[in-house]
C-alpha cells in the first residue's frame, strides 16, 4: 500500500512539473514579473509538499 502511495505522489510531482514546464521555461528565458514569479513560488511549494508527503510515506513503512 505504501509503495502505491509513493508511486501516486511521484506521478503527481511529474504531472505538476510537466504541466507548468513551458511557463517555467518562459520565465527562465524572459525574466519574471511578479505574476509568474508568484506562480513559480506556488509550484515550488506544491512540489515541496509532495516530496514531504512521499518522504513521510516512505518512513511509515
């Protein structure tokens, strides 16, 4: 069961990065105004939360 949760969390991380990849690349190439920068911070926060959940799932097995 825990392995399934880790797999689901990994899939969510990959989907999040994939879905916002173009926006992240544009910001990297063109610089950021406050709107896109805020989005990147939100993306990073979400990724961090997913990684923490994966780590907690891994330690609970």
